[in-house]
């Protein structure tokens, strides 16, 4: 069994993985999004957006 995974790839992240790369390492990606703003410290830079991303993933897996 693999764990469900959620990925939010922020545009100013230091390393931006491709979905293809992520799918090879995390075979059960349930949520993938590339928001329009935010960076490596997205929780501090865009707290409301970060919370929306976390909630969007958990809505899918509850």
C-alpha cells in the first residue's frame, strides 16, 4: 500500500520537481497544483494560499 500524496509546487521554490519525476517516487499522487505565487517558505509568504492547498489535498483523502 502506498500513502496518498499531495504536491503544491510554488513558483519561487528553490527546486521545482516535475510531475513526471514526482510520480516515479510517489506512485499515489492524489493532488497536484502549481499555485501562481509563493516560494520555499510558502507558509510564511502566502499563509492563506498554503492553508487552501493543504485543505484541498485533505478533502480528497478523508
